[in-house]
């Protein structure tokens, strides 16, 4: 009998330099809220936000990155830059290859 399980990835954008105390606090918040539920925190990791392949959607403000480019930020929603402005896949103009 196959067990059904899946990962739900949650990303938190932190302003400033790496802050281990804040990261531990976030882990504890998540852990305590999941107590007694069918979910558990199994891992957390941090990585610097680098490069230029990301921005905020011009329409809705969602953080986006072009996932078709090798330097994408996987934690952000997929999107594309048009005329210097970022758009998420939900806000991209109809007909754009990535438009949802
Ligand atoms: Zn959007």
C-alpha cells in the first residue's frame, strides 16, 4: 500500500543579513502551529537572494522570477520581464507563453 505524502514548500523573505536567531524563531513558529496536525516541519534552509532574475509583479506585487532562466529564484512564482517590468504568470498579458 502506497503512502500518500507530499512536501509543501514555504518561503520567507527576510530583509537584512542572515539572522540565525530569526530563522530559529520562524522554525519554532511553524513547528508550534503544526503541532497536532497532519504536517510537520522536516527541514529549513536559507540562501542569499542574489542576481537580477527576480522582481515584484507590476500588477499584484507577487515576487517573481523567470524560471526558464538558469539563475532563477525557485522560491518565487514564475514570471517574465516585459519592457523592464516584471509580471507573474497570472498577470502576464493573454497570449504570452507563460500566461496562465
Ligand atoms: Zn501578478
